[in-house]
C-alpha cells in the first residue's frame, strides 16, 4: 500500500485518486467546510479545507477555501501562500489576487496591496471584482492624500 501511494505521488496523482475517493464525496465535504466557514467556526472549517486540499491538491477552490479561513484567522502570511497556490490553479480568476491585496493591507504593506488591487483591475473580466478592487484603491488614495491632522492647539 505504501509503495502504491509513493508511486502515485511521484506520478502526480492526487490522493483522492489513489484512495478511490469520488468527486461527489469531496463536494459533500466541501459543503460542510463552507458551512463551518460561513458560521464562523473557523477551526472546523480549517480542518475540512485542509482535508480537501490534501485529497485533491489540483482543486483551486479547496486552496481558496483554506486561504480564506487562514485570512479570517489573521494568519495573513500563510493565507497569502495558499492564495498563491489557488491563483496558480484557478487560471484567469483574480479572486485570490484581491484577497492577497487584503492580506497585505492588513499587514500594513500598502504598496504590495496596491499592486494586487491594480492587477485585479487590469486583468479581471468580472465587474463586481473590479469594483471591489477599485474601491480599495480609492480608499487607499483618499487616506494617503489627506494631510495629517495637527496635534497642536491654535
């Protein structure tokens, strides 16, 4: 059994294929993971998304889900890494880039965040996603262009 897993892994097979786990089964698990995420039960959601990603590391939605959980848990650096994987797997989908921008912004890396949001506005075909990125860019521009408040009394 161990040799079978090793051979499969060396050939790039996902664990779901090696263990005979169906896509329907994984989608059922995804429904639970998503429900835990939306209910704010992040530890449970993380467990399920890790399981999903372990069993099918070619599915970008599983990586995206795990990244979202990590972002909500304020583990921004780890979330960025998972979003990078999701971005590579979900070709032509700029959602991970938007979320990477949010993570950079939360970590105070404004220039990197701006680059991410600009990338979304340039590459995305989804008006709602572009609108979100533009809103972030506008908010960032308005906060950096305002003069600092004076702390001295006149």
